[in-house]
C-alpha cells in the first residue's frame, strides 16, 4: 500500500538524518539580531518567520510590502518578529529593513532547505529559508513559535515520483510549533496527513472547526486529529509537547478567514491545469512549488495571490497571540531571571522620577488615497483605509515606552469597544491612570492622506478629552511633582494645562507642550501659563498662531522657500525664548529647526543644565531623505520625533544625538501603518544607530542677544 511504502521511505530518511546529525561537529554561523536577543533574554514572546515567500513566493514589490506588514502584525499583537534568511553565507535570525529589501529584490537568492544549508553557507551565498530551514534556525535560537503561509507536503503522484517536501521530515525532528494555513492546496493533502502521522507530528486545527484547511480554502475534505479553540489552548498544547521533550513539532492549522477564501472549484481547476503544465514542461524538485503557485495565480487572475497575502497576515496575528500566551504560560511572572550584563537587566525607573505624559487617546482611521490629487464634491476616491491607535499624548507615551523611558500616562477613555481595543493594543504601556468613563465615547479621528503622504483633512470626535480635568489630574500631583519631565498635549482643557504648568513651576519640573493643531496650540498662551514651559514643538502655522495670540507681529503669508521659512521661524521663536529653553519647529520633510539658549555656540537641551543669559542660537537639521513610495503614514512622525528627542534629553545625551534620535524614530513611523512604528525600540533608536547613518550636515546661526517682551514690542 502507498501509506506503508511512504512510512518505510520516511523511516529510512529519518535514520539517514540521524547519522548526519551525529557527524555534525560545528553549528553553522548564526547571527541573531540584537532586538531578538534582547527579547529572548527577557523572556518575551518571539515569532520566527520564513523568507522563501519573499525570495520565491511573490513578485516585487508585493513581497517586501507583505514582509513588512507581517512583521508589523506580529509586533502589534505582542511579539517580536524574527525573519530568518541567509545573507552572504551567514544564517540570520531577525532582519533589518535593508536586509529584507535585499532579499526582496535580489535575483540570485537560492531556496534554502536543510539539505542546502551547508553548501549555501560554505559558498557565501544568499537565500530564502524554507519551512525546514527556518525551523532549524528558530530551534537553534530558542524560538518556539514559527509562522508561515502553508507547509509543503506530498506532491500528487508522490507514490511514483517520491517527491515529498523536506518540511515533513523536519516537522518530525525539530521541536518548533508551526502555525500555517494547513498544506498548500497544490499538494496531495490526504497523503501529507498520513506522512505527518508517520513522523509523529501533532496536527491540530485552530478555531471552531476540526476541518483541516487547504491553504486557499478553509476545508480540504479531511479532518485533523486534534483541535484547539483559541491561543490559550494552543499554547497549552505546545507547552505540553516541549515539557515532554519530544523531538517533533506541533502543527497548528489556521483556516483562512471566510471573507478571503477563494472559490474551491476555481482553485482546484487552476491547480489541475498547473499540474498538467508542470508535467509537460518537465518541472521537477524544488522548482515545482514556485511554478505551481505562480501559474495558479495567473489562472485565477490574481485572486490566489490576494488570498495568499490575507492568510499569511491572519497566521501572523494568530501566531503572535499564541506566542504571547505561551510566554505567559512558561514565564507567569513576566519573564525569565535575567543574568547580570544581559539586555533587559536595567532597573525600572522609580515611579517618582518617571516622565509624565498627559494627553489624548484616539482610535484613528487613516484613509490614504491611491493618487496624489483627490477629487472632492461627493466623489469616491480610490485608496485604502486602515485603523490604528493614536492621539498625541498616547503617541508620545507609546514611543517613549518603546524607547525605555516607561512614562506615566494620564488620559481618558469611554467604556466601549473602542476603549477595549485601545487597552489591548497599549498593554505594553502604563495605562493605570487612564480613566474609563461611562456614557462617554472614546475619541475617534479620521485622517485623509494624499497618495504622496500629505495630510489633506482631519475629522475628529474628541469631546472626551474635556474630561481630563484639573480635578482628575490633581489625583496624580505627586507623580508630577517628582517627574523629570512632564509632557502635555493641546487636547486637554485649558484649566488643566494651567494647573499642570503652575504645579510644575512650583516644583521646578520641566514641561514640554505638544501643540496638536493650529487652534489648540494657543491654549497655554492665553494666560501666563506658557512662561512655565521648557520646550514647545510647533510647526510653522502653529508658531504663527502662538505669536498672534501673544500680540506679536506675524507674516501675512507663509513663505515657500526653505530659507524664508527658516528666517520667519527664527523671528517668531525669539520672543518666546525669554521664558522657554528651546522652540523646536518641525518642518515636515525638510527636517527641524531648533531655536534656543546656547553656551559657546552649543545649543542646550539638558534638563539639569543651567541656562546662561543672553546667548541664543538656531540650528537647522535636514532630515535624511526617504523615497515617497516608502511613506505610508505621516500622522505620527512628529510625535515620534519628539519622543525620540526627549528620550535622549532624559538620558542626558548631546543635542545633535537627541535630534537625530528623533529623526530616526520619525523615519520608522513614516514607514508604518500606525502612527507609532512597532519597530521603534532602544536597539533601533540609540546613539550607535545614529552614528551609523550619514546625516546631512546641520546649519547653525547665532540669533541673540535675548530680547525681553518689552524690548521686542518696542523694536516691532
């Protein structure tokens, strides 16, 4: 019988593999990315991802876009992504953006399975890791969960050709949990399940059904031997397998969401035609799967590619949540014991010194048009709509948290489903001082962005921000008194701003004001509260509004040339420096201008630095250019910049490094679907990363002496 023949053949392969392993003396060169090392050392959940789908599974630019989005989904759902790939003869666990781009665009990458690893490494080649190659790397790195699209299996007529994927034998000998959409529908699924039984692989479906999925469709016509309903049950299954120290994997089969499932009949017809063409053209070995996937996509008019991307994203979400549940199960106190000198051993700042952020939380709906120009007047413009979580205060707190500052966050939410989503998404933040108010709507915001990434229109339901009252915030007065820095945004009511400014002035606490928009930028300047501020970060329109509120002359029109913009920004910043330490003017794609107090030509940002009287400087920092095609979302770039800069200020770094850490954080968020990139971390935004980039040179001018408000008015 075929089944017994496959079992005998499988047993022979297992025996041969064991001999090979016994001869293996040295581990292959393995490079684990610092952010992955840090997460593993701290007991945080990590998810391994394959790269063959990047190098061989999809055309460019679909492949790089998919890879970046999948990593972001893993991060958003609580885990650290670790894409595995081979670069110039070295096995990498965790890739940076440039390395992903290389794999996505290279024409010379090879497909690397267990068989290929020794040769590819010895020859210094580059390639995409298959399921088996990724499982080996994940196991060596100590990553227990791996997410892929679909596994390989027994090919049709496998009883004649013996064409059976190495994925199956790897599942039988490497103890890593594999989350996939089942077996690729181009394969013989029944015989594949028989072979997995032979290999001792625990196969389980995920969700409400025991139907084993067939990649593009949720049902293959076969049942799985096991079934888990959710990520907690899946984590318990994986933990049991690991505790038994079995040498085999656990396969979690996740059905493609129904709304993305392609028609089973259409797919089956395309598969059969592609198989006939493969036989006629003599396609064999590891070239079969890429050929069939490409041909099926062509025959279905691209529908199979759309379904492919959708199921991979769904697997990433499920796999990340399983990894989180497994981490919680294995490390119930929040992590493993950390050894001295390993990443993550830093003491958490005492509560009386942590920065405090007071501001709004929004559920954002970002609508990005497909084209640079949009048609208004009732017409529908083509584009994409994405939900994320924003609010200037939340963005600042989120980014500071990712950079290690662990801020105290004070805000307000409703008691609705939006609020529940926010709390789940912000689980990495200190949300203990966020009010949950009955009868109030959680703030929502809709941004309409042009195809080039510029904000065209914003609409918001922000009434709940008025509930961040002086009375509520005063409950946390001790936190404010003892903080190194307090950040407030323009969303909170004016009496609350006045209260925070006066309390901070009384206790010598530095205050940073984020204006939010042109109208709200004026709130502190309607009283003398603004004289307690240390930093403000307006754009040019907001800076003009601030000066108008204070009664100072302002230009009739906003200048267009960069030189004129800088001249106007310096002129408008000067009167504010009678009380402020620094005015940080954000200039969008042009970079940022800092106007402030200086000492011997060095602009001063340090919170503990005594400000000398009289000497003022302006420094213009150009932003490192980013291709327009890489810009996905501009809504959180300014907040990311300020958080990056302030994290440097809090750790007493020099001004150049602080600013460039801000620019680096902004670059990451510009490439992110959400306002704050989940890839922002202390390992990606730090002085070492700043030094590794060839930044455009800044320009500096002396702009003193300091003018008092009376001398400014008389001079005007």
